[in-house]
């Protein structure tokens, strides 16, 4: 991999959700960056931005050589709160800017006009390189695009072979938006899917690599699997070298089973 900020967003990133042990989180970020990952994803709600920042500082990779994203939590989406808490996030991460800042959910304090005006301001000030949203449905995306002055760059959603998000993927391709797949391993459910078992055996790889390769081979889609241990970080990274054939892709596309792993009571669907 060779990250260039003109390329957009790297196809594979390290997710850090639930990685709240300071030492473990910092080590996983450092290890991933030194291994070759070029995309780190965190959030205010993960309570680990400071540890992610420590891992970044300890790594051998220069800040301009990887893509860093965080998210503004739903309690902090009033205009001034967005500005204040984003600066706090930058301070914790030890950086003057993030490549991508997301609205974490269209919920609670989210007001499209007020919230997105603050994102536009941060974009104009150079504190964020791109504006993103997370867990948005098509109607929320259309509203955000109409309001924002800055381009809407990405929508981060749960996506994996058991939740294929065809409608959101079509919208992303048609509107030149990146779809960022969180929980791309369905919180481990992919290891018990017969179709993925068969494809993994065929290629001599893990079901995790199959799921990630399926996600990453799609147009305008990137994956950010969570991993803390070195072995899982390495296994996920190896998915970049796996190329599924048309038969594999069709087999996964035709899976007749749906499972949504993230479904809070404030979700918009």
C-alpha cells in the first residue's frame, strides 16, 4: 500500500470500537500502522481517542502517510458542541486535522442545518479534510447533500455478507460517496456461514479474509474491521491479497440470510 491523499480513502482500515484498554489500543494502532495499514478509525463515543493518538505517536509512520477518521457523538451535535468537541478530539489524537469527520448517527442532538453548518466551518478551517456521516439512510443522505457546502464524502454503515446494504451501495456509487463498512465480519458471524466456509477452504484463507475481500472488491466500498491482537490485525491485512472470482462473489451475493448486529433504539431505520 502507498497512501496518497489524492487517492481518497484506503480500502482497508483498523477499527477501534471497544478497544478501550489504553496499552492494548495504543499497541494495536502502532502495530497496524507499522505493518502497513493506512486508515485508522475511531470515535468520541469509543473513549479511546487519546490511546489512538498514543499509538500514532509511537508508530514509525508520518501523519501525512495515513488516513485518520473520528466521529462526533449524538450528544455533541449542536453547532457549538461540534466545534468544541472536535477540537478536543484533535487534541486527544495529537493532530491538527483529521482526514474524515463523521456525524456518528442522525439522532438526539442532530439537526441537519445546525450540525452540518458546523462541519462546513471545520472543513473551511482545515481541521477536517472530508465531511462524512454514519448510519444514514438514503433520505438523510439526500438532505445532507442539499445542505452541505462541502462535498459529502462518506457514509459509514454496518455492512457484511449478512447485511449487504444494496440500496446504500447503489446510492454511494450514483453519488460518488464512499461506503465505509463497519463490523464487516458481522461480529464473528461470518465464521459460521456455509458459503463463506466453502470459499475460505477453496482459497486456503480465513472466512474473515473472504468477507473483507468481498467488501473491498465492491465499487466505492472500504472495510474497517476491528482488531486488537497482532494475529487478527495480520489476518485482516492479508485480505488485500485475496481476489475472489466471479463464482465466489455470486455465491456470497446470493446468501439468503440477514443479520444486523448494531441496532440501537435511536437508529433511523
